[in-house]
C-alpha cells in the first residue's frame, strides 16, 4: 500500500512539473509569449513550476534553434528521478541502464498524455467558451496537429471530427509505446 501511495505522489508531482517543462518547450517552439498580455494566462504558472529547474540548466545547455533544450532536459531529468526512485523501491530489479530507457519512454508517454489532454480541453472549450484567452491559447497549440487531419477528414454534418481522430491516433501511439517498452524490458 505504501508503495502505491508513493508511486501515485511521484506520478502526480513529477508529472505536473515535467509536463510544465514540456509545455514550456512547446510554447517557446510555437513562439507563444508567456505573459498574460500576450494572451497566455498559463505563463506565470508555468514559470513558477519550472524556473527553479530550467534556468540553471540554461546556463549549461543552449537552445537548439526554436527548441528550448533546457526545458526538455529538465523534463527528462525529472522522469529519470521518478524512474530511479521507483526502481529502488522495487528492489532495484534489472540493470541501472534501464532507467535511461524507462525515463525516455516516460517522457514520450507524458508528451502523448499531455497532447491528449490539450485536445480534449480544446474540444470542450470550443463548445462552451469560445472567446476566452485560454481557449485561444490552447487552440493555437493544438492547431498544428489538427491541420493535416482536417485536410483529410471532412466535416460531418457541420461537426469537426479531427479532434476525435487525433485522440485515437494519440491513443494508438501510447499503446505502441507501452508495448514497445514492455517488450524491451522483458
């Protein structure tokens, strides 16, 4: 029972902070400003969660083009920390090298889960609150993923099914990722 509680707390805390690092990475890649005056109500929250980790890493690792590698490395290090703690709690089964692999897969799974959550929130906000700054921000984040699907999937009775198609594709990617990790670890 204690192991399950610790696992849950790790997943929530590290998932939140590493997810914020990944969101910071994506916002900077999309060149979306971080302050509320640029239409980003999440900016101050993301900074508060990630500055303690990302800013020191920026002194060591530079950005690569539009990619904020410090945010990506921060998210990876958090996933590595979580994998390491869970590995120790499980009695250190398997080689230490597997930690890097599980952290990389954890980061990819986090990206898929985060993208799925964004798509769901954008879909719900499009029905409920289309004129809010949050709906605009999240819509700009999801639009590049939906654009290619919208070119292929037509409107059905005036309803845009592209978010549903994207969610299905993300779920398939998550299943493939999970099965790949399981096969590598067994």
